[in-house]
């Protein structure tokens, strides 16, 4: 299929071949990369990428706690999915769910010492995976500009483009 539209307003500018290649590669990357990172964590750590993400987000907060709805949003999960995952992590001793002090209807997820230790165990695996599947392919690119562009495309404010405690 060509990059020209089948029909539409004359003001629409078709994608160049290079732009079309970028769009197709990004689409494939969005589908493949989470699976690849998840597979590496599963194989070496018996941990899913979702579990890792929950523990990582909690570890990056000042007191290792987040409202469940905020954690779900940060991990791009539904509340029901987050509830199931939190129950699993809680049964493993990696987090606790406690009532919010300010709102008895809300729950906080709280990272336990066991959860922090589990994250530390999995971190080298995740870092190797991120380096081999992503960073090694970006050599020579302006990573700050790339991060800013990706955040803008994702609708973020760019705050996560700043340095964090974890180099992933």
C-alpha cells in the first residue's frame, strides 16, 4: 500500500516513506517490546514486567506507598487488574494494602522490605534486558530529545524523562 491516502481532503499531506517506516516500526515496537522485556524477567526472575513495574513505582515514592488508583494509572493498568496484581504481590509479602488515613474508602499499596529486596534482585535482569533490546540500538541518538519526543507522544509532561533512581 502506498503512503498516499485513498480519499480525503486535499489539505492532508501523505507520509513520506521515511515517516511511514517510523510509524510502522513504532507500532511494532509498542507490541513487541513489553513482551520481550516481560519474557526476560519471567525467564530469569519468575517475575512479570507488571509485577516489576508495581514494585519499581512504589520504590520511587518517598515512603514506598501510593494510592491504588494512582499506582494503576502509573502502571497503565485497570483498577481490577491492579487489584488482582496487588493481591498476588501481597500474598508473596512484597506489598501491603492499607486503608488511606484521609479517605477510608481508598487503599494504599505499601512496599515491604521483601518487595524492595525482590525489586533489587530483579533489577540487574531488567537493566540487561533494557540495554540489549533498547539502549544498544540508540547509540549516537540524542537521548534527551528522544525521551522528550516519546513523552510528548504519550501525552506526558516529560517529568519521567528526568533522572530517576533506576537507570532503565
